[in-house]
């Protein structure tokens, strides 16, 4: 395997009790490190026990060293998104991965509930197929394939990625045109009073 490729051993979406909501282990991790479901569940429980207690507010991505593994995680309400990597992996790349997964899952869950207070266990369970699709899209057997939240979300929603960038450009042009029209209207109204 090339040294330039960043690899994660596992992606975990867990609740605050360490119960798995959605997980994806690389083939190496399943074969050599955690070969049985029982070993995986025990490792997941150990991770939750070592992390700081969850608050209701969304946290920033944080890092913990558990056994010889680097665990990057982000939490909100009763959900923790974790990426487990070896201690030699690039933490910045893994951090971007965690942020991308978290933001994409958050966007998918908020598409139906705009009053939501953030990612929660119930929202993850309601949108489990999307969350599993996100985990599948971002890594291929542990190798990080995508970290950009907009591209991940576009794939989940089955939108062409070029359409997303074109839509953003169109919104920017519309905003500029609206601002220009507003300024012209204000200047004509102010000029008419003087």
C-alpha cells in the first residue's frame, strides 16, 4: 500500500452509551484487530468510556489516544461520530473525514426536520440508510475517498456534483444582482427626496 494514502481502521456512529448505530470496519480491522462482532462491540464500549461525557451542544472534532489507536470524534446530543486510525496516520486528513461525515449526516437528517437541535440518535435511526451510505461513500476498505461535505451530501441526494457548484454560483450571482438592485432603488429614492 502506498504511504501517501490515509487509512482508517473503523468509522463508528455510536450513541452516548456506546451502542452502535452505524459502523464500518476495514477488512484489515475485521480480519486482524477485531475479528468478531463481540470484539468490535467491546472496543466500541471502551471508546465511549474513555471519551469525555457528551453535552447537548455540538462539539468540535477532538482526538483521543485509546490503546495504540488514534480516535478522532465529534459529538452532538447523544451521538458520537468516530474515526479510528493507527497512531501514524495524518490526523488532519482524518479530522476532515470526521467533519465531513458529521456535517453530511447532520444535513441529511435536517432535510426533514428544520426544528431539530442537531444530530441525535433518533434522527440517525430515522435516516439510517443515508448514514450507512455516507460511511460507504467516504472510505473504500479504510482508504479515505472523500471528505468534502458538499460532495458527500450531493452523492447521498443523487445530485451531480457539478450541479452543486453551479447552483452555488447561481445563488452568488442572484445575491449580487439583488444587492445591486437594492442599492439602485435606495439611491433613486434618496435622490428623489433631496
